[in-house]
């Protein structure tokens, strides 16, 4: 089954940019479809592959920060081609 995941990593500390950049670069190097905007990063692909990747990378991201939040939305479909019709 295909999924779309939207992620927003929010370290609750000073000097937060290196942790976010590291997290996004790891997602980019996964071979999955990854799109970014100023507020979030989206990952698209097969459920098992995406969730296995996110389990690893979220754990590593949390190990690199003192405190933080990760907001995640999951949609059951591949929405990477979505275009608004208005």
C-alpha cells in the first residue's frame, strides 16, 4: 500500500538547524520520493519501506537533539502529484 507522510521536526533548543538539515539529508538519500517546503518535508512510497526508514531516522534525529517534537501526518495514498483545482 502506498502512503504519503508529512513531517515537521521541531527541536526545542538553540542551534536547531544542524539537526533539521541532517534529518532532511538522510530522508533525501533514502531513494524515496521526498519533497520539501519551508514548513515540512513529505515522504512518499510503500508503507513498509517508508515506516522502516522513518523508524530509523526519527530515532537518530531524537538522539541528536536534547528536546524536540516531531509532527507527522500519514495519508493512505501517494499524493506527490497533488495539484489544487481552484
